[in-house]
């Protein structure tokens, strides 16, 4: 589904991704861990198409085509979804309006009709109930005045409505209370089908108890320095990142 | 070559051709005043950014035609679906002529609508463009709301100009009095069409008696090649409340003056405005509030979105006169500048001659937030759509303040339609 090969990306004059390779197949869940500032969010933003990052080398292939040629909105319509580490507040734009506009943009791209207003509302309420969100959030501004945890739930609501092929969750677990963590994990697990893939960026082993990854990668200084199965996360919890760094260089 | 002055002889002839009625005296007085003082030029501080020369030029061309009677359009010529969808009792002024049928059709208890020429008027030389208006006035509206009366349905003034000749000029006038303890909701809608050049000059005089309230919405959606100057002069009685909400979508050269005089204590004035300006548009809003006594409040917020080579001006003047203690004046002006070639001159002016006052002002000029744009795009919205969503939200702030309910939906539509046209033009 996603093939990243020797990816290098810079912002301004600083190189942040320094030859990163990663292969994600349909049906898989990958966890990416790594110290602060190692480039995890950068990777997520580059995949989503942020224009501030310049890709200087390497390739990214998504569903067999060159992803880097697509505009961010085209990537979204092709099924890529990024749950932001810091979801953006958009004052004055109705949450339900954005949800509907996103769904319709994707449906149009797929040659489908716009979603019926009644269907939309029914679906939204269903997903919100699953995530423990009050339906009142539909009529608020997008993330406007939402608490940290509410914003994260709202990202997952968007994901649940859009049913992406490739979901990238950038620290969606940070700032969530126990119930929210469980609800978000359920939301993610319900998307776990043989056709979809999920990339989880996280600092905490705890999330991986709820969503069991097939692979765990450690990102350090813009490169994947170690990959393994879920037991790698447990080892990291125990030994910290220095252990991997040393192993990588040593 | 554009002239800065009206050809006074031709103007005198045009005035002489108007019917001899109870307006004749003020026409002549205003003409004499105009002749002596002329129209403002860019050398006048208040007209620094707006040049009337092209409008004077249209006026002179029209005078050359010697065609003082422009054919009157009836309301069936007005094919503005947005205006039609706004619920109100509509009075019609087309090509500067008041439609008597629309007056006759208006039957609301406690509201009297007449032709201005039914009464003697006293000339007031408050502004040069008011002189021009009085001098060339064919007729106007006089609307009176009785004391202790709240109107049941908004009154609409539909101003339509159909520019059928090469150049035409129209004068629009309404004098409105809201009696003590009464409420008026009024919607003023300006539209125009036609291939010719056009300049409309409108004057509204509004008086609020004690404890009266006026909710006034002005919507200007003229043809993008036509021009308008408009002056709304308001006098506020004791404990009266005035809320003005102005929208400018169309026009090439537009200049609005809103002047509010607080001569009695206890009143509250709110003015909000929105201007959406694209290619070749020049929209200038000048507001002035005179706090002569306190306590009283004035609050204003104007917002603008500019694309292409649009040029806008916002100048908000609040004068707190000596002894106007307990004045609270607030001014805000926010602009989104979506092109390098667009330009805004935003200037708050506070002149304070007393101590016990609370005044604040703030102006901002900015671009759309890149992070928000990217966020929307990652949700599948294309760049034009994302800009449309963000600018609409910005503009909607003003629509949401509307003091009259009936134009709300139509305005929301007008705003998003206009913004999408402006933004699509940017992409091409
Ligand atoms: N605009 C920028 N200019 C310069 N450096 C930047 C810019 N944006 C990001 N960086 C740097 O890039 C590096 C990687 O940042 P990134 O956000 O990808 O880290 P991360 O792995 O997601 O960290 P965290 O775990 O704290 O979220 C950091 O050192 C950061 O300071
Ligand atoms: Mg990060």
C-alpha cells in the first residue's frame, strides 16, 4: 500500500528525514516510536503533503503511484487520513459542515452522489456514540475551544466517517483519559480490515495494549534504526531509546 | 479628459427641467451651495483615497445627453432573485424615481409613507454630495413610524438602476422618522444592470425620537461596472438604539458615509459592515459618530475580504465632545488581503475632548492561516474550497450580527456566492 524508499526531507535548510525507508502492506498496523524531535510528525506531514517540507531524495509510492505528485486534497480523496498531533482550531466553521464537505469531496472523487443529509446525521451520531462524544459537538466550530482530548476524539470521528485506506495517527493517544483511549482504540480497531493499513505514532506502550501492532519501528534522527514486532515496544519501555541508538551505531 | 467639476450651466438646465413643486426651493438652494463650494477632491482629508472625478465625468456625459428623464423601470425589470427572497414590504425607487404604486401598496398600521414633495423640506448643507442629491432630486421617500408603535414586517427600499443610455445619474433619497418608543426594521437594497455607465447618489436621513429603535440593513450588490456614493445621516434621541449593518458586494467605485449624531444621553449605536471586493473594485467606508453627550455607547466592526487589485478604505471616526462623560466607543476593522495587488487603508480616528470615557480600537490586516488551509486540504477539500470555507467563516461573523432576521439566509448566500466568484478568479 505504502512504499517509502530512502526518503529525505528538509524544512528550510534543516534536513529532518535522512533516508527513511518503510513498507506498509494492506491489513497491517505499524507503530512508530522514537524520541522527541526524531522526525515522526515530519514523516506524517510529508505523507499528507505539507508544502513546507521539501522532499530532496527518495520515493513514496502509494497504491502503486507516486504519492509525491499529488496535492494534499488528492491524497485525502485517495484514502489517506492524518490525525494531527495538534489538531487545528477553525473558528466559525461548523464541525458537521466540514465532516460532510470532506465526505462529499471523497464521494465525488469516487463517482458517488453526495451523502443524504439524514444518512449523514445518522452515521455521525452512531460514530459519536461509539467514541463517547456528545452530538452537540457537531454544531460547534471545528475544534474551537475543544479540550485536548476532545480534539483527539474529533480527529478519530473524522477518520471513522471517512473510512480511509491508510490512517496515520500522530500521537492521538496523548492527552486522552482512560475511557477515551479505549474508545479511540475501538474506533481504530473497527477500521482494521484486510484492505486498510494503519500507522500509529506513539510514545506509549499502553496504546499498543489496545491496538496490537504487527510491526514496531524506532525512528531516530530521521531514520528507522530498528524494527521488530510488538515485543520491541516492551523492550523500549524497559531500556529507553539509548539502547537502540547504541545498538544502531554500535 | 476627466473633469473634477460638474458643468454648472448644464446642471442648472437639468434642474430647471424638473417639475415645479415643493422641492423646488431646496433644489435651488442646494444648487447655489454646490455652485459655491463644489465637490470634494483628493486634497480633502476625507477624500484622500477616493477620487470622484470618474463619477463627475459620468454626470457630465449624462448632462450632455440633455436627457433628464430616464425611462422608469418597473419592478418586473428587477430580476434579482436574492432580493425577492427577502421578506419585507418593498418600496421601489428605480432610476431615481419613486414608484407610487409601491407606496400605495404599503399598508402597515402606524407607518406613513409619502413622496417627499408632499411636504416642504428645509435644505441642509451637511455634505457636498447631499447638495448634489437635493439639487437633482426628482422626488424621494418620506417614511414616518408613529410613536408607540412597532412595525410588524420589515420595510424594504429597493433601489434599482437600469443603465440604458450611455451614461446616467440617479439621485436616491429617503427621510425616515421613527417616533418615540417605536421600532423600525428597514432593509435597503441597491441593485443595477445595463450596459451604460452609471452613478447613483443616495442620501438617507434618519431620526430616532426618544426611546426609539431602528434596525437598518443596507445591501449593495450593484453591477460591477456601476458606481455609488451614499450618505446615511442619523440623529439619535434620548435612550434610542440604532443598529446599522452594511454589506457591499458589487460596484466599481463605492463610497459610503455613515454619520451618527448622539445629541441626547442614553443612546446606543452599533454599526457593522462587510465589504467583499475583487477585480477593479474600490470600496470606501467612512463612518463618523459624534458623541455630544453621555452616557452613550457606539460600537462598530467592519470586515473586508479583498482579492485581485481591489482597493478598500475604512475610516472610523469617533469624536467625543467636551462634556460627553460616560461615553464608551469601540471600533474594529479586520481585513483579509488575498492578493499582493489588493490594498486597504484602514484608519481608526478617535478625538477625545473629555475625561470620563472608554474608547478602544483595533484594526488588522492579514492573510488566511496556512495551517488551517492545510488542515482542510488533508480533509479532501481543494484549495479554492478551503479558502472559501475560511473566508466565509470570517465574513459570516458580520452576517451573524444582523439585527433583522429576514435577510439572513439571502445574505449568507450572497456572501458565499460572491466569495466563490472572487476566489475562482484568483485561481484562473
Ligand atoms: N519549521 C521548522 N524549522 C526548523 N526545524 C523544524 C521545523 N519544524 C520542525 N523542525 C524540527 O524537525 C525536527 C523533527 O520534528 P518532528 O515534529 O517531526 O518530531 P517528532 O518526532 O514528531 O517529535 P515529538 O515526539 O516531540 O512529537 C525537530 O527537531 C524540529 O525542531
Ligand atoms: Mg510529533
